[in-house]
C-alpha cells in the first residue's frame, strides 16, 4: 500500500462517517419527507474535481436517468453532462439542464479550498414537460439498442419526473447551500480526528514492539509483520509517531527498565539485557538520553525519594 492509497482510504472513511452521521441522516429524512425529493451526499474525486464516476449516476438520480444508464455503456450524454456539472460545482453550487430538459444542481461540501463531497437532489423539471418529446431526447431514444417496450417505459419515467416551480427550486438550492455549510463544520471535525488517528500499520507495529521488547527488533521484521515495505513503513511511522522505529523501541525499553530498577535487588546489567538492549553501553546512552540521568543515578534518586516519603508518613 503506498501513501496515495492510504490517503484515499482515509478519505473514504471520512466520507462514510459524514454520510452516516446522525446530523446528515436526520436532515436527509426530514428533507425527503417534506419535499419528496431524494437528497444524496456524493463523494468527490479530489484529483479530477469531479464526483467519483462509479457513483455519479447512482442512487441520487431519478428513475428515468437510472433506467437510461442501466444499459451497457450507459447514456453518454447524461454522463458527460453530469461530469461537466460536477467539475464546475467544485467551488460553489452550480446548476445545469440536461438534453432531456431536466435540471440538476450539485452543492459542494468543502473544507478550506478542497471540495470533499457534494449534495444532490437528482434531476427534476422546473416546468411541466409538454406533450411533445424534445428532439435531443427523441434522438437518444431512437438508439437501435433500445427496444420499443423500453422506449415506452423510458418516456413514461421521463414524464413522471418531479416538478418544482423555478422559485421552489431556487429556494431548495438556497436551503441546501446553508446545510452544506453546517456539514462542512462536521467534516472539519472528522478531518482533525483522522489527522490525529494513527495509521493501522503504526498501531500494529507498536503492538508488535510492545510484545517483543526483550527480543531483537529490526525495521525489516516489523515491516514484514505489518505487511508493507520497509521504506514505506519507515516513512509512515516517522510521520505518525514523530520518531524513528529505533527511537520508539529504545524509549519503550527505557520505560520498562525504569520500572525494573525500582526493585533494589535487580542489577543494572541484568535489567539492561532483560528489556532487550544488546549492550550495557547502549542501555546507558539511551537511558541518559530519555531520562536525563544514568540508570544508577535514577535508582539512587528513587530510593532517596522513597525514604523521604516514608519519613514524612511517619
């Protein structure tokens, strides 16, 4: 797994948390119940500035659009229109009218300059369609791959598409733009939580280290245990933990040694090897670096503090 794949997985986790949040789900249900329209949150493709293609003509689309795109290859005009709209809606709400005369608006949910998701209510009319089918739609339905029965079904679904007046539509977009700002607040909190969370490989590595402190631990063995390359692991661990793997291992061994040194019967040399150091000199250097004093001095200070506490208690 490379850095890009890790970032993509983090984005997917954050988007799913946002979509599953009680705040969004409550608003979504209330909006759907009040308007009859299907409010949907769509993930954005951050590199291309578009809605992710495999979800772009999905649950948010009306019945006509879904039916048009069920066929192999889907509806090229529909997909092209949607991609163009998604790209132009990255910075602000944007509306487009498709070849079939239906309007679609995408409202971005942003964190800073980055569009993370988009709100959609699908495709609807802002005026009732006439008896005659628009020429562009007629040409699309004339596709020889569409049977006569399918043409009848598609035209019926097209005519059954929801209709709002232009004022109702514009009011709906305004409400959703305000809701998108509220969602952005939740998004920012989720991004902060994700930034403070440790990657899975780092969590697994720390567990492995803690379970094998007394053994010889190498970068290669830990990377193999968590299933990534040593180069990638080294980079991710340093970014997440703020220190190298060697520094982390030595810190954990020193912390363990401090507890062992509280036993006056334990020899410093024995403690050094018990916690996994390969030499007494390495142990002394690490202990001085992380504690600020030698192991012997640390023990003396702890014993003095213990006697002082006993005297005060008496």
